[in-house]
C-alpha cells in the first residue's frame, strides 16, 4: 500500500439531506462559503461532526454532493483529505463512480488540502462492473500551492460476480487545469486497462508545481479535445513507473517542456508532439514512436526515435542527443524493417548530436534508417552507424555541413539518394569498414575550407565513396575541393606506391580536384578511365629524417 492508503476509508452509503440541514451545519461550523461554490466543509474543512471525508456524503458539502453545474471549492484552511470513491445515493440507484462538475478549486491559504481520486470497482444498476473513477471538468480549474491531487488506481471495490478482478483506473478529464501545487499518480494493480489518466484539454504545471508519477503508468492525453500539457515546474517519473503522452482517439496531444523533467522510469511519446522549448530532461532517454513529432529548440535531453515514421523540426541544441534507430514496425499486417525521421519539409539546425543507427543481425532484427524531406544545417555532429550490411542509412535530406560540423560514417553503408545535396564546409569522415554512396542524382560538394577523411586499415580494408548511377534520377556526383586526408589506422603500413581506390566510379561522376592531399599521400586522377574506374590516393613513404 502507498502512503495515501491510511487516508482512505471504505465506501459508506448515505441518504440525501435537505439544503436546510446543510445550511444549519454550515452555520455551525463557522466556515464561509465561497460565492457560487459548492464548498467542502466536511472533516478537516470545518465540520464539527465526525463523518468520514468522503466526496459522496451530501452533508460534507455546502450544497450537497456536487453536480455537473457546480463549481467545487476545497478551499477551507486546514489539513485534510477528501476521498472520491464510488458511492450510492440510494439503494434503488446505481453507484456513482465519478464527479461531473463545472470546475474545481483545490487548495487554501494555509494547511494542506488533498483530493484523492480512488480508482475502485463498482457495480452499476445492470449488475456490470465499472473499473474507473473520475473527475470530469468543464470550466478552467486550479490546484493552488497547498493543494494535492492524487490519482490513485487501486485493487479496491466490489466486482460483480464472474467479472475481472476488482480495482480500477483514476482519471482527470476535459477542462483546463492550472497547477500551482502537486499532482501524484500511483497504480497498485497492473491489470490491463487500469492506470491513471490526465485528459485535460490544457494542463499547465506552473513554476514550483510538481507532477509525480510515483508508480504504474500515467497516460497523458485526451480522447475528445486537443490536449496541451505545459511544464513550467517539475515532472518526475519514479523508477519502475512510466508516463505515456498520447491521444486516446481522434485528437492531438502536445507536451511542451520549459523546465525540468526527471525521468528515472520510462517516458514515451506516441502519436503526439513533444516541444522541447527550454529546461532539461535528466535520467533515461525519451522514447518517440510512430506519428510523433519532436519540435526541438533548447535544453539538454536524450531522445530515441525508434518506430515507424516520425518528424523532427527546429533546432537540436548543444548537449542534446537525438538517435534515430532502425527497428521493425507493422502496417496492415506487414512488417517493415525501417524507421523514418522526416524533417517536415523544413530546415533543421543541429548543434548537438544526431545519430542515424541501423542495428540488427541479418534480416531477423533491426532495420534501416531514412532521414527525409528537408535540410539539416549541421554545426554539431551527425553519425551514421550500420551494424549489419543487411541494412543501410539513407540520407534523403540535404545536409549543409558548416565549418564546426562533423558528419561521420562509422560503419556499413550510408546511401545519399533521392537527388539530395550535401555541401561540406567542415569535416566528413568514412571509417575503414564503411562506404558513403552518392547516387540517384545526388551531389556532394567539398568546399575549399573543408576536409574529407577516409580511414585505411588494410590493402583491401578502407573507407570508400561510391559514385553510382543505378537507375532513374541520374548519376551521383562528387565535386572535389578542400583537403583529402587518408588516415592509416590499426597499425597498418602500406607499401610505397600502393594505390587505394577511395572513390569508386560506378556510373557516377567525379568533378574538380582536391586542393591538397594530406598524410603522405598523393592523388590519383589518372584511373578515372580505368576498368573499374576510380579516383585514388597513392601512398608515398614519409621522408626519412636526416640525422
């Protein structure tokens, strides 16, 4: 049991009381009712009686149990807990498993006021088990600094005969909510369909406020309206707990982070937009899944895009890592081994680290990566990594690699296709086990201040650019300027005069000349007419030192 359980009591059935009786009790407590509010004045809220702190007790309220036209105020100073659990108004009536109200104000000027929404099972008048408890809001609502809202999915309640286990979800739905206090979500039962849910059309976590996912899964989204969550305070996901940002049906969900997210558990964005506007995300990586958008701008964080087709826009800032991981996904009964990151037709600035990784073994796991539809302006690092030749990284977006930028092909094959342009004004490197293939009308231009590095680990083991023209959009073209830097690695020392075909001409074109060749090599442009055709780098022994 969680610490809140000591605050809860069993469900008690009460008959209705008249407004006159309520008025007498209100006068006796000396609690002033806020204008237009159905105000809590039960235990801890000023009541002199010893009745339990249950939402479903008419005498605990200034105007009886709140209805869908009531503004609810839990605002009387003091330290107390209001427990919203299933209740019945009369023996002939069905159980009520939630509060449909106009608005909620939780929190007073002093003390600590808690509303505990207890997800329990209850039985309807048709003898069916209902496994949820909720608060549905219409008008703007507020949790003040002294207020705490607990969404508490439990094992409790009474299921009908032959139905699934007891317990239920706890949900806060619709309306707009501004939180200056604390929201805690916790789940005792992992039975399918149970958990905690925030489906507010707008939820603002103000500076100093907290949202704590203490256990289980919190689903943040809305099945009716657009759901917008803005974090200006702190969101914490405990170890073993998870938060899923997703719409429930035909809607959209946006999470804007401008402050602190502490992810010690699991944070997944599914078919939703995560706007990283400021602040930081510490702890575990944020998982982005199919249909989601990372609208990036600022703040340190780690994002993993690993399922289906996703979108990245804005600026990947310094101190942030975005990884696109090729993984299988299912569509209309078929399995496809790829992950696509679209730039949404925009220009994305990378000041951090963008990793394009195709993992897996053979055709049994992992998949290819596609970067599409836009241009990356790179001032940081782009790494293409392929762990198995069954898959590739496909560069189908333009790259403007500025002076401070680095683009590396760390393994396998990077395919620049779909008539895209790479302009290298910084540093591009190809590892000894990798190839950079330019095809289908794509171009690579090395500027006069740029460096292209190719590693050489053996006579037949070296990085290579492939200039190809396999089909329809025209040949791939490499335009040489700047510096070519062959680098010997793993202790390899070639024989003098060894020619390495670093640019294989397989239907593509090599244009221009490098301004300089470094590392004891000279360029070989004479083999462009050979068969097979290539542009190479010839090793010449370093000059002997004169003693």
